[in-house]
C-alpha cells in the first residue's frame, strides 16, 4: 500500500469514525440526552488561536467568528488525527485486516482528551466535576468515545472490504 493510499484511508477512517460518533450523538439527542456543543469547541479553539487556553466558563467567553464551523472542523480533524495514531500504534496492515478490540480500546482511551484537557480548559473541570451532573457527563463522554472507537473499526472494515 502506498503512503498516499495509507494517508487517504486513515483520513477516511477518521472521518467515518467521527461520523459514527455524530450518529450516536444524534440518537442520544433524540432520546433526550444533552448534546455536545461544537460551537463551544470552536469558541475555545478560536480563543487558543489568540493565546488564551483556559476559561472559567467558555459559554461566557466572547463569541468567535464562525465558531460553529470551526468547532465541527476541529471535531473531524481530531478524528483524523486519532485514526492516524491508531494506525501508527497498530501498523498500516491493520487497515487491511482491522480488528475491533484495538479500535474500541483506543476510542475509549481518547476520552482522556475531554476529561483532562478540554473540559478543564473550558471551565467544566477535570472529569466535568464543575458541572451539575459530573458523573452523568463523564459516563456520557465515555459512551461517546466508545462509539467513536466502534466507528474506527467499522470505517476501517468497510474500507478494507471495498479495497479487497
């Protein structure tokens, strides 16, 4: 497999996995569970670009131009980076014969980013401890990232089948 083909497949796996997570989020929203505000992710990233990483409450920070789009772009870019990290860990051959266990485990491990970086920097605290329902939020984050891990496997499996 050429480097370009590997890079393209990694990008498609990341996009597919992120889309699976988004489908999970849409289902959760239809069931009445609180959703993820990608505008707030965009606001946070926009403020990082201007030198401010941490906020007491990102919702009270000044809005950033195109924050909704920036949030969604960031969401998918991170998904692609995570797919690249998974393939770096498992090797490019994993793309030809993906297995579920490493993808699910890696997806679950990615919950460390919101728990220990994003939420504290956005004012929600480590493990969302500064929110009204921290345990529910932490478990919801875990479920979302498990869905992302399942998406890593499913996207890679579909691409492997199409490439065969």
